[in-house]
C-alpha cells in the first residue's frame, strides 16, 4: 500500500431529495439515531466505502436510511469546509433528486430514527452544514 505525504479526508455523500407536488416543494430529512448530532434532523447520507462509486454510495445511503431506491440523482457540489463534521476532516459530495407527489413512501432504517418530508419554508434546525447545502440546492429549484 502506498504512503502519502498528505493527510486524506473521509468522503461522504449527502442527498437532497425534493418532493414536488402542485408547486409546493418538500425535502426529505432523517432524524439521526447516532452521534454526532443524535436526535437532530439531517439530510440522508453517509460515508463512501473504499472503491465505491460516488453516485452508487449516495443511492446506497438513501436506500439504507429511507428505504427509497430507483431515484435519479444529479451531483450538486462538493463541500469540504474545515470543521463541517466534528468527527474529523470530511469532504461531502451532495446529490439532488426529485420525486413527484406520493411516488415514494420513506421508512426509517440504518442510522435514521425517523424519516419525514418537510416543507422548504418550515424546516427544523439541521445537523452539520446541511442548512447551507440545502440552501444551495434550493437555489436550483
């Protein structure tokens, strides 16, 4: 295994899944079941496995935490500000997807205690830097 002169960050994905219904946008959030931010609301997502494709990781995390699969995702942006994750240096690639109406029924699983749709204009406080990520994603709606 090669050694590197520079530290390497952990890599995660975050998924912004919008539900569009008669012009009203909602976003899917999970209530975190584990630290950090246990009990806080967050975007679905998690760590990329070694050798795993980024979009595949996003789809896997979405399915593991919410039971939702088969959604088309588009890469939004990369987030890597120092301190964005209290566990250490973490870079996250955010993906955006849309569903219409009642096409999907989320179910909490894995790291999610609860999963729920929230109106964009009535959001709880979000963990990590997810409010910033969501703000940027909403600009593209």
